[in-house]
């Protein structure tokens, strides 16, 4: 089968010579919010591979063919050497003032003796900074000396929040309005050549805190290693395919064809498999010209996969175990679960590169990757430093028409994954602490053939089913969304023995187990394994039922990832989250054919239902899941959620044999619908807020009335809304509401399922495919984009794209 796939891929060269955008970013290694590596370009060799947050996590593939070296994977990351260290590299102090100085404050001759002295970094987070800064403006001056050999390829290294202007010896070298949440390297060689000489220098900076946080740390750097070698050829990329569990590339390296396949076997019915943090990287090499060629294969893996910032020191080693040759790396510090937040990467635990010992691979550790010399091999088996490279070199010998397969196993052992109400939890695969990552690697190697067979079958089944119910473009969107949604979660077991499948709000605020992230994500998990949806809800139920959360409505979140110690979001969403929990519990009951999960939590569900009965119909001024759009009072779509939730609660009560409660809440919900229609009616549509003529919004929450068969809203309400929406379409989708032209793609999918015919469904969803394949924002799929130009507004790599599977879920419910 592999042979035919490779031949077909190579035969497609004339059709795909120019790489075509299939997705905004391509999933390569996808397991959890920390172990998540992507390619953000259509040509795999155009840029380094990256963590979903954009930080380089480089994978480099090289093939030596008859003495010539080709790069077929990735593009090296330059390594910088500090000339003037930043605070994370070495302590330094500066002269500073928070009062407007004289106009020549940036000049070398300026007298700053009256300024204060302080140590960097400066900022408003007193726990992380050396000098607190809480005023609007900050000016600093840093004196130092440069040598002649420091002046070549010089970069300003800076992290600032917010607007900044930077001068070197009085000359402007950087001016930026905005902020950076990580260090940026700004080339300044031309300015240096024109205005700097060896000897004393002054770096002068003004930063203005316009909103939010405050931060300043800056220095200078030059190249330690520039990265890619000009002596190395770039492979010709022939074809790309993205399936639910696999991303495949067909490439040409001289006389050899290469098929490169990344498989993260996230088969949702198998919890042990989706929890195993091992990705297969298969490289199939065969002659493309019918001739025999001598070949060697190389994979370089950056230890940046195991750090939060590239300056962190790591230690790396090589050893053999369980029939595998293994490279291992992790930070020296090992700050287990010491950091929380959004734009963070893991800096504890260890990364691994494994290969079967019988492949006779050479493995070693090096300070950096030199593409042209790696085929000479190396001898370091142990090394400490930063930005190291784990090297694996595989002799292929003579390669002819029969493909030769090499499998690399990429893995991560976080050792402790989540802190849950003060207790550190191991990952699911090692919940009892008795397993080892070497055992998991060995299992992955032994089971590879069977697992890949299952992945191929699942990928085909998913695509065919999605195409049948929603068309080919819909099926492609499901493929793009599948691994992204799953990899935004971590699977662990609670101290009470319950499954926890905890999401991270990637690039929205970093919250863990957010209820209004669970809600849009739910269709994927209801479809393939409702136990995982329960795992997204169990922690929220426990939070209330343990007495740790005492409010009469559901919490918003359990903390900030990876610390699930209690809500950290600054404002409650009482109607939103209570409605979400009730609706999803009702959906689980429909999937499972019983209300046993609801029965476990009936007291809590009742408290939330009573709250919605009092406060849900005409909501007060509050946030809903679309909190980025601001507060709304009398939110008609939020009212729909409360109504459907109460209808769902009534259905659950009936399933549990409580007919009195069922009748009470069903009657209440139907009466609310009658009032809703009156208050929201605006002629040819229904308004954004009650009695607000001329406004409109997507009523995506109605979809659960349809899917659960509650029959609360007349079909005419759906039909009226769909007709109106079709007249509001933009090039890249339907706007969220009348306030702005941006949208949420998951909600469009839900809204489209309200349509009573395929033509209208496609009219609403085809623009989302256009967005995914045309957006210039090259990050893992953003669910919040501008409908007029397809640009991302915010958010990326979030689990909510699991909501795309709602059309498949509708079809499953009809069976």
C-alpha cells in the first residue's frame, strides 16, 4: 500500500509543483498543549517547525543521496550569542527615571547622575521583576563597551510592553507601537556600521505603558550559528495531504523519492492510545528514476521542545533501552508545574527521540545543527548547554525501487502534568507511577503496524462520513480540526479516580477546563467518545459538589493551565456556564440512551436549573462565551441557551422517572419561547437583544433544541433566521452579529445546522473552507476571524474547532 501511495504522490508533480494552502498550519506532532509541533508554511522546508504558539521547535530532516545533501524537513533556527546580556542571561543595572527627561536624554553625553539606579527586568509583576514599574512611562540608559568583532551581524534583543523607542549612541534603532510577550531579535547591523565604533556605548530606551501589563528588558546579540547551510539543496515538494490523524508529504531529493508521514494516533475510542505521548515520523525512501542510489538519512531535533525560552539550560544524553536507541533532553532546572499562563511552553520533564536499535543509527548530541557536517557523525553522548540538537543518522545503503522505511519515535514525558486542587497529577498513561516512557516507546514500536492500519481506516471513515453529510469542503474542515481540538487537552485521572480531559484556552487567556470552551468543542467528543466529554465536565461538577465553589451557578474555569486549583477568570458567566453544563449533560444522555450521568450530579444540575429559571430568560448585563465582543444585557441568544438548557433538564427528569419535575420545566421552557419570540421579533429576523430593533445575531444556541429533539422553538424561527443570515454573508463567512464584521467559525457551523436543506448549509459553511485555505494568518486554525478579509482577529490552536463536527453529530442522532 505504501508503494502505491508514494508512486501516486510522485505522479502528481505536474499538478502540485507550487505548494497549495490546504490549511493555515499543518499538524505534525499533536498530543497536548505543550507537546504540539506544527509547520506554518505550505512548503515544509520554508521555515522552522514551531510550537502552536509560534516559538521555534525545530525538526530538521536531511537526506544524503550519492554524496549530495538535501533538506526535506524544516529550516534551521539561528542561534544567538549575547554581546550585551538581557536579564534572563545575566544580571545588569541601568540608570532610569519615570519623569520626563530633557530632550537629549538619549545622547551619550547626557548626564544621568540624578536618575535612579535599578536592575532589570522592569515591570508591574512584582513577583517576576527586579525593579517594579507601575507608572505610565519609563526611560532607561545602559552604558557598556563594544569590541571590534562585536559589530558584525548585531541584533537588538528586546521584550517590551508597551510602545517603545530605542537608541544606540543617540541614533534610533527601533521604534514600535505595541508589545512583545517574548524576546524579539531586531537586526541593527546597518545602523551600527554607520554610527557605532568600538568602545563606550549607550543604549537608551523609552517605553510607555498604555494598557495591561508592563515590561522592559533589552540587550544586544550576534549570531553564534546562522543556521541553514547554503551548500545544502532543498528537496522538491511534490504533494501534501492532511488527514484526521496523519500529515503526509511527498518530496524529491535528486534521484530518490521521499514520503514523509507524521502520525499522532489520536483514536478517541482508545484512551490509552490517545494518552501515549508518542508520534510516529515515518520516512519512506525509494528510487524515483529507476536507478540505485547510495543514501543516508538524518533527523535533527532541537531541545527547544523541552524549554519555555531558548536561553534555558538543558542536559541531553544518549542511551539504549527496550530494543531502542534513545536520545533524551530536559532542562537542568526542572521547575515542575511552576509556571502558569497562556504563551508558555513546558520546561520540565523530558523529550525523547527513539529508533529501533537494529537500524544501526548513530546518535549524538551537539551544540547546534550544521547541515553540511552532520553526515560526518559526532561523539558526544552527554552534553549540557542551551539550544542543543539531538542527532540521529541512519545508513540506508543502496536504495532502489523497493521503499526503505525508517521510523523515528518522538515522545515527551512530562512526569507530572496537571496540578488539581493542590495535588500534582501524573499523565493518564502513568497515573499509578508504575510505567516508564521507555515502555511506552517500546509499545509504540511494537504496535506500529496495527496502529497505522487503524489510523488509515479511521481517516478514511471520517472523511467519507463527513463528505456524505456535508460535502467535500466540510470533510476537509473536519480533517483540519480533528487533531487540533484533541491536542488542546490533557488526559489525567483525578484523585477521586475520575477521568479528567482538561482543555487549555490557547491564546485567549490560558484558562484550564473552561466551560465555554468545553461547550463548543463537545460535538467531536459526543460523536466519538462521550467519556471524554464527561472528562471535560467532571472537574466542574467536583468544584461545586466539593464545596470549593459555592455560587448557585457553574464556574467559568478551574484555573490557569496547568494549575487547576480554582477559577482565575476575573468575571463569572452565570447563565452561560450553567446553560452549557445542562445542555451537555442532556446531550450525553441522548448519546448514551440513559440519564445515569445526570443522576450522579442531579442535585447540582437542579441548583443550576433553578438559577436559570429565575435569571436566564432575560439575562442581566453580563458576559457570555463571546466575551471578546463585550457585555450585553437582554442577550437574545443567551436567553435561547437558558431556555434550551431548561428543556434539556426537563428531558433528563423524564428519563429519570420524575414526571412532575419534567412537566414543570417543559412548561416553563415553552412559555419562555412564546415570550422570546415576542421580545426578539424584528420583522424578517430576531434581534441581538430584546426589543432592540435593527440589530441581529447568530442564534447558534438553538441548534441543541433541534439536535436533542426538544421541539421548543417552532421550525419557522430557524427558517426565518437562516433566510436572514444568507443576506448577511461576507466573503469569508457570516459575521457573529450586527456589531462587527468578525465571526466565530465554530458558531457558523452550528448556525448552519439549523438550515433545513443542504444548499443553505453549504452556502453558510463553504466560506469557512475559503477562509481556511486562503487566510494569510499562518497559525493553527483560528476560530475568530474577520469575514471581510480572512485575517485572524485572535485565538489560535483552540479545541473549539471540535464544534465543526456538529453536522456529523446531527447525522448520528438521526440514526
